[in-house]
């Protein structure tokens, strides 16, 4: 009986340890106003992120995307960074889970002419 209990405790400890290895995505909140994002630059660590974007006063639908710096055409969009829906004024939506590695990226709205904002992962 004691060996079975020790074995079960060992297995439970291992499973708990594996759970700690799984990195939870950090949520980054961004607000888009007419013609711009309020946050104009991000510096993040390598990891997993979800972007929570709000439409604050833009009178038409907006979106969000991340691309590697210098590669902003649609074929280079990080598809998981797309919002779950386009958002109207007063709404918000989240991106999928985005895994970012060390490097330089840009983020912008592909529907609303915003500048391309710098996102550095180091």
C-alpha cells in the first residue's frame, strides 16, 4: 500500500511539473482610435501572446495583424495574429495565440490606414 501511494504521488508530481512547463499566453491590450493605435511601440520577450484590440471611436470596422518587419504584404501576415472578428466602434476582439521569437515585427490595421508600429522581441 505504501509503495502504491508513493508511486501515485510521484506520478502526480510529474504531471504537475509538466503543467508548469506549458507557457500561458500573455494578453496585450491595444486601443485603435481614428487613424492610429494609442500604443505606438511594444517590446516583448519571446513567448506566446494574445492581442486584445478595442475600437475606440473609429466609425468603421477595424482589424489587427502582425508581420515580420519589412514584410507587410498579406502572404507574410502572421495569421494567428488576426482578430476573431472585425470590430466596430465600441467593440473589442482578441487575436489567436501568437508565438513570437526574437526579432523585429510591425503591427497595424489591415482595414484602416494606420502606420506600421514597431514590435521588438528580445
